C-alpha cells in the first residue's frame, strides 16, 4: 500500500513537472535555437515602480514607469524632443521612440540616426541603456559639447523597446518572465523582408509592420539594433558568409566596430570577448540568418544598420546595469557620431566645439586659417615662446593672421591645442 501511495505521489509529481515545463518550454523547436543563446536565470531583478526609483539606474522599469519616463522627458524638454509612436504590439502595448531634435528656424540638412533595442524581449540590457542614453543626451544638451554637437547636427531617434509584449511577457510589473518572442511566439528578427529572397516563416507581425512604416517615413543614414546573449558587434550581411557575399562597406564596418570595441575596452577590458577576441564579426560568419532587420535596413533603406550584442547575459541582474552603462556609454554615443563622418565623408566632421581635436585649414597658410567647427570656448594663439599674440571670441571660424610674423604658433581653445604654421 505504502509503495502504491509512493508511486502515486511520484507519478503526480512527474505529471506536475511535465505540465509545468510544457508551459515554460518554447512551443516548437526553431532552427535558430542556438547553443549560445542559452537562458541564464537572472539572479536578482529589481523593478522600479516609479520614475524616482530609476534614479540610480539599477532597476528595470515596469511598463508604466517606462511610459512615465518617456512622458517626463517630453514634458521637461519640449523644445528638444518629442515622442514618436511607432505603433502598438499584438497585445496593445506602445512601441515608442524618443525623437531628439532642437527647435530651430533654419532648414539645415540634418542626417537621421536611429537606435532600436530589445526586439528580443528578454534581451533587456539595451532597453535600460537606451533609456539612460536618452536621459544623458537631453540633460547634457548645452553642457556637454559632444552631446550638444550631436543634437544640433543630427536628428536622433531612440526606440528603447521594440518588443514590449516579449519584455513584459510575465506582466507589466516585471521583466522576470520576459521571453524572446512577441505575443504570437514569433521571433521578430526573423520576420523582415529579406533582400536575398527568402520569405519569413510567419506572417509579418504588427510590431514589424509598424517598424517598417516608421523607418520608411524617415531617412535614417546610420542605425543599430541592440541585443543580448553575447558581446559582439555584428555587421552585415547576416544572410551570407562574407566569403560568399561580402558587404560593400565592409572596411567601414570594421573601422566602426574597432572604434566601438576599443573605446569600451578602455573602460572594461574584459567585455566583448565571449564570441570573438576582436569583439566583432560579419553576421553571416558567426551564423547565417534570414529575414533579420539589419539586412533589411541596409538593403531596402540604404541605412547602415548593425546588430550590437551588448551583454553575455540577456537579462542582467539589475545591479549590473550601471557597470554596463559605464563601459558602453561612450561607445554608444560615439556610434551616433559615426553618422557625421558617414554623411559628410569627412572624419574631422565629428569634432564638436571643444575638448577634442579640431582641425584648421589651410595649414601652413599666409593669411587666414579656418576652423572646421566653431569652438564654444575663446581661442588664443600663442607664439613659439608661449606669449599670447591673438585672442578671439568663441564661435570664430575664420582667423586673419596676416599681421603675425612668419613662424610656428599654437592655437588653443578649451582643452584643445593645434599647431599652425604661418608662411
Ligand atoms: Zn537578440
């Protein structure tokens, strides 16, 4: 009898376990369920139920906190940004982007840049990084020369969460139950039109239809979509190995990847090493996929989009988020800056007003020198003995040096100095 009861208990337990795991397991096996995309159980997830609780950036926002943060920035900086509603998800959650452009009277051409994160709902590091990036750019405008320069010269759209149903799969108040797919169990990064002809397995999902409409109504020149599960910069194409079909801009991509990785490694040398020691790869050399967004953007929109895999763990413990921001922050900002180089074809175009090298031309010169950007600090020219010979107001872009004797001079503005030769 005892044995029978024990058997019954064991059987019920087994049934329960099977039943539970059947609910938790993916409904069908996908060909792209890759070994390195292993699920790592998050250690500690803290949620912020108010905007105030996001102050230290060591929590994930609940869905409502996320919406409140976006609304608060739009209210606080009405002349600097507005919220774009890209669309709504299967379950009716909002897909939003913060569109940053200062109100101006001029009609200067400003290239558009786009960041979009977390189309895989459980890859939430980028979600928080993008929120923090929005906050940093908006609060830094007018104070930080690099951010100010970027905002003045570009139009920057940041979509922190492109698959809200996946991220809040466990409910609006937690990301603990986040999963990769949308609410229809479709992988959104296998559901875009494919330049090389293959049709997605699933009907186009509303999240992607909305995204396609959004990018079609803009003219994004450079963009990135952010993921987790690895730390590697992944440039096009995804649909081919580079030996079969190298991307025509391969050299540019490699340069951009190197700059991103080098910068992040100056803050933490241990990251971006889990897949390739270089930290970057052509997508198809890592593994070939079809119907991904990166190739769609490159091919159909002539937009240089790459895939940034930014954290080995898809869902970091909340207290790890500040550390990731620390080593990614500058790379993420500098990647926006790549748009200036790409759009102008001039590497010196990235130079904001101060604190970084600016260039002067022509050099040597006999009469005038021009600065590629107007410095936001006063300019002083010193002779070879360190004596100040000319002082100019900030904003000056053309300097008449005809009255100076021939020789070598040092031009200084803020922390930047450059040598000028008067002939
Ligand atoms: Zn992903």
